[in-house]
C-alpha cells in the first residue's frame, strides 16, 4: 500500500484531480500502465481525489454563505444580490445535469461547487451525484490513458496547439447565445409594454 505513494501515477492522479486536467488524467493512466498499476486503483484515485476537492469547495461555499448571511442580517441588508440570485437560480434549475457537466467545462471546476454551496443545494444529494460524475470523468480520461497511452498522448500534444481556439470558439458561441437571448427578451418586453399601452388607450 505504501509503495503506491512512490508511483508516478499516484501523483499524476492527484494533480489531474486538483487541476481538473484531462491531459494529466490521461498521463496518469499511461503512467499506471507503464508502472504495472491496476486500472481500478487509478480510477479510484482520480474519482476520490476529484470528489473530495469538490466537496471541500461546496462546504467552503456553505460556510461563507452562513458568514455572509450573519454579517448582512446584523446590518439589516438583503443577503443576496439580484445577479447572484440569477446565477444560483440557473444552477439550481439544472442542478443534476450541471453537476455532471461542470467537470468537463474549463474554468468551471472550482467555482461551480462553491456557488452550489452558497445556494440552496443540499450536501448529500450533491455528494452522491458528484461522486458518479467524478467516476464518469475519471473513467473517460483514465481509461483512455491506460488502454491507449502513447497514442492518446500524441493526440493530446497535437490538440494542445488548437485548444485555445476551440475554447475561444465555444466561449464566443455562448456569448452570442446570451446576446441573442438578451435582445429577444428586450424585444418581448417592448412588445408587452406596447400591448399594455394600447389596452390602456382603448380604456
């Protein structure tokens, strides 16, 4: 058991989980194969480390939320801003699906469980769904690295030159969607206001 701490894939698995890095998870799988490690042990390492980190962020969000509420309540202030309520409302609306998704979205790995902790999400439902999501994430990249090792690392090296453009394209599409939705909602509000005004004119 103690020999596990001296293996390359143990530290790569911890790094992959801490940084939410698919590249490091594939590298950990490749290292486990070359070190004659067990695939099951690798997947457990990736899953447990990833999930423990998510739960810590969730609990940190819950602790901060309690402190903020207590501080603001002492000064008779509203505990949540309109924007924060909008963000948490969106996450709560798609909560189960979002727990599965956020690990696969660059930049959302750390802030998402923190925001859910500050919202109304309960810990144990989050814990069990996040455990399954962590297992899916670990299996998706750890198995690829273990079974296809060198080939997978070669593809990742090739992809590394284009990932910035890919993520920028995805971000652009998301911003475009938000912009179009915002314009549509403004148009709908204008039409509703015009309809109300015409109804008042008739009266």
